[in-house]
C-alpha cells in the first residue's frame, strides 16, 4: 500500500524533518522501498521531485532535506511495487 504525506502552513516552511522521517521509515523492513515523490507549491505551480530509488537510498531526497524549497503546501507519496499516478493539477485559482 502507498503512504501519503502532506503539509499545509500559513507561512512557508521546509519539509526537512518530514523528509528525514520518510528516509528513516523506508529503511524499515517490509515498508515502501520502490520510490517516492514530493510536490511543493511555488505560488503558481507545483515543483515536483520524484525518484525510483527507495527514500533511504535517494540522493535527491538528501538534497531536498538540506536545500528543499520553502512552501505553504506540500504533497508526497512513497510507493510499493505498483504504478501510482499523482495528479497535482489545480482546477481553478487557489
């Protein structure tokens, strides 16, 4: 089963702690090891980062832990061995 992570904040915040916990959780036995993705809202668009490597083996996740964008809205998913499509389109003004 996939697991979701989300954050909504009045002020821009970074997902540093949540990304660290994502990597730590992916290392546990029988947990999601088949990739992850995060979408950070950046005023008019989502900045999407994804990787097919497990979160605990992902260089991209380590970069985001240290230098990820500040955002007021973030959506994420880590997946098991099945195809998941994350559609982050917004039908109207936010």
